[in-house]
């Protein structure tokens, strides 16, 4: 009954829906920088009561998944120049949306500068973790800043120091004022590490002590499902919302059903079967395959399938109907990331393009998507989009093997990071070196001359696309300009439908639609490598968590310094 009432209130706009949090703040002179998240984000910053202009960038936050529709896109970075050279933090106030306002008087701890938080984190790392964590908790009590240890825990986790973060967050459980926050952060940390039973123990304690807060029921239910407590998961979902009228509850039940049918053990079984039916190739073998195809002027296609592609894999009409809710949500999220247009999920023209994507998979000679690490990570995080990606790429590949077992035995399989592996090993540099001509599909105009100069290539033929819109700020105005779908897509398909490209090497960095381009290039005779975000890595654009790239392997280092964008000078 309560779930139905809440759902009805949400439909008419009366249920509370404004959420948000300030995660970090820092001041450098008069320059202010804030990080956080908010639904219905409409920032209004004031200093000493006067409005201050702000610049805002959206940040993808996978950790917010499950809080609401599109919650992974709720993250933000806000910057502003304050009207004082030595600003007083106590005069700051930020309205995140119509329902959330934070200021230094009512949320003093949130307004502790991030530089102080990071200094505390560095001090923890420099000494004994347990003693340092205990000292930090004692200091937070004496300064009446109990949330400081929780923020230090978040900072340590963001820096990749999971062990130190766990020590601080466990110590923070001794602070009653922030115990729910600390416990939730600790639950997220151990779940991400694949320690789901520990995460559920923390969840059980939270439910017994303070219950679940707004937006926590569905993520909690998925933790139960992640360790096989499916009945409890379903009961908790139904307590929070009526699936008959609450779309989020219905989708949560669908995901529980997916986890019950395809638990981690089944995913590992499918991975073992895939390795038996396909060709598990080493990096050296993949490099040799590419070089042989070029030498023999034989077409070849290396394709990668990430969670975006996984969202659009279609297995059968029955499967589409059974998991329609979570598939639709996954697809709308990715369409928003790529094109800022989730409504394309209902566009028949885009569905026709996805038929071409489906056909492109059959052209693959090497597929990067599969690994034990991916199963451990996605099931450990109980990620809706991640688990769906893992399960459906395996199911799709096995269906392909069933349809054509002879061809499957010749198709190489490797994990999703095959593009980074090719770059970091120097294999891609060796493949590119001294070529008379190379084709490139990317949003980065400056990459073509950089490749020519760095690898001694006679000519790079560039097909320019608009970049992923979720990363528009990081990519820059020129890279993000224009509409990839349908404008450039239709133009590029027409262009690639003509010509003989036997013996040509093409690098493709074009997201989901790039798989269609890659298949078209292969059909014209080309050797195609789906390099994905390697193009952003080369350009120094921070669109992913990238591996370190030695300058010798970065083509941008070969351009004159005056022509380099500042971001490309990063290692």
C-alpha cells in the first residue's frame, strides 16, 4: 500500500524528488571549485548574499546508479570566481536544486576545503593506517567536524587507496552522527572489491539500526540478490514500490530475475565454453594476424564490445520482452551519453541502424569483451548495466558459435582492454610504422597529422565525427561539434559504401556506430582496428580512467609544441 501511494505521488509530482550532496570544495585564491551530485540540478551560488556566476560540467557517476532515472548523470563539477581575493567560506551558499541548499552555517563539514581533506589523507598514508584513522576520528570530535573522516575515506578511495579508505571508514563507524554515511561508503567499498557477503552484513546492520534512507531500498535489494538472497531482494523491492505502477521497482525485479538466471557461476561457465569454442589469442598472435592480413591484402576486423554495445545486443524477441525495462534503461542512458538524445530508443531509424550493428558482429575476426576480471568486477558491484553487458556479450558470442561453429573456431577472443594492450605493448606502433596510407575515423582532427609525423605515415585519411556528447567539455568544442546521429552517420555510411580498400589499414574510434563503420570498411577489403578511447588517450583528453602512456608511444609528442593543445601535454 505504501509503495502504491509513493508511486502515485511521484506520478503527480508531489513525492519528494530533489536530492543532492556536496562532495568536495576547494579554494585557490578567489577561484572556487565544487564537486558533488544532484537530481534536477539547477545551481544557484551566492557569496555574502549576492549571486555569483558559475560554470558547470556534468560528470558521469556510476556509483549513483539506482538512485533514480538517469542518476549516473547526476554528478557535477562547478567552478566560479568569487568577488573577493581572500574569500570567507562562511559567506558561501549553494542551492543545488529546488529542494537542496547547503551553506557553511548549516553544513560546515561539507565546506571543509578539499585541500585539507587531501592533507589528512596524505598523513594517513604516511603512517600507521589504524593509528592514523583513530587519530583522525579523535580530531574530528574535538573540532566538531564528524564528517571529515568520511570525506577522507572517499578521497583515499578515489586515489586508489582502498585499504586506507577502509581503515578510515571503519574507524568512522564510532561516530554516531555519521555512522549511516560511513557505513554506506564502506558497504560500497567492500562491494566494489567483490566482498558482497561483507557488504550485506553492513546492510543488515544498517537496516536494524536506522533503516534505509530514500533511494537506498533498490540498491540494497540488489546486494541481497548478488549473494543469492533473491526472496529478500524481491520483498524489499515490493516494500519500496509497487511494480505494477512503479517503473523503478519493476526494473529492479527484472534485474533480480536476470541475476537469478545468470549468477556469476553461470557467467564463468559461459566464459569457459566460449574459450573452448573460439580461439583464445595472445597479444602477439593478434599482432601477427593483423600484419598478415595487411601483407596479404586480406580484410580483417578487430571489434570491442563495451557496456554501451552490450546495451544494444539483441538475443531474441522473448528475451527482449522479459527484460524490456532494464534494456530500455540501459539503452536510454547510453544514448544520452553518446548523443544527448535518449528518445532515440524509440526511433525506428535507430533500430534499423542497430540491425546493421548486429550484422557487424558477424564480420569480426577478433572480439575484445571477455574476461574473468570483468565478471568479478561487474558482479561484485552488482552493476545493472555491467552485469547485463557481461551476460549478453557471452550469450551473443555463444549464439554466434552455435550458428557457425567452424567460423567461431577461427575468431580470436580477448578482453575489453585489447586496444590499450596493443598500444602499451608497442604492437600498434609497429603495425602503423611507415605505412603509405592509413585511414582514421575519430572526433580528433589533430590526431591525423600527429600519426603521420610520429609513425612516418605517408598520408592519414581522416573521417571526422562529432565526439561523445557526455564528454563534450573534456574533448573540446571542435571535437564535439555537430550531430553524429543521424547527420554524419548517414554521410559516412554513404562514403564507406564506395571504393576498394584492399590492403588499407583503418583505425576507428567512433563508439557504437563505429562498429557499423568498421564492418563496412572490412566489406570493402580493409584491415580495421577498433581503437575506441585510445584516440582520447593519445590526445590527452580525460574521458576514461586511462593507463599511463610513455611519451614514446604517444603520437602527440611528435607535433611541434606550439600546435599542441595544453591537455595533450599530460603523460
